[in-house]
C-alpha cells in the first residue's frame, strides 16, 4: 500500500530545511500545494492514474518547482518531498 505525504508532513520538511539552511518560512499559495499533493493520489475506477511511485512523484515535483507554493525562493527545496516520497 502506498502512503502519500500529507500537507503537514511537507510543511514540516520545509520548516526543517528553513531551520537548517535559512530562507522564508510559510506558504506562498496553499491551493498550489494542495494541488501538487493531490495529483499522485488521482485515480479512476480504483486504479491510480500513474503506473508507479516515480510517475506519481514527478508531477508533484514539476508543479511545485514551477510554481513554488512554499515561501522558499529555491527550487531545490521544493524537490525534497519527491526524494522523501521515492525513498
């Protein structure tokens, strides 16, 4: 069974990175974050729309790195949830 990252987990990862490396805390656009987190869970008739966890993680990374819903200005930190998701 696949366990998806929750919004609170992604926010905690972000806060941890801010504490370690600095940057702006908080959300720039909560709706964009919700959208990025919902995409991997998309399904139709009980089947996920993405065939494996790597395909599930890539749209999340793509959305978050293009639009950056978190307040941090660096795109590298936006990809950290993808790393957590795939490991």
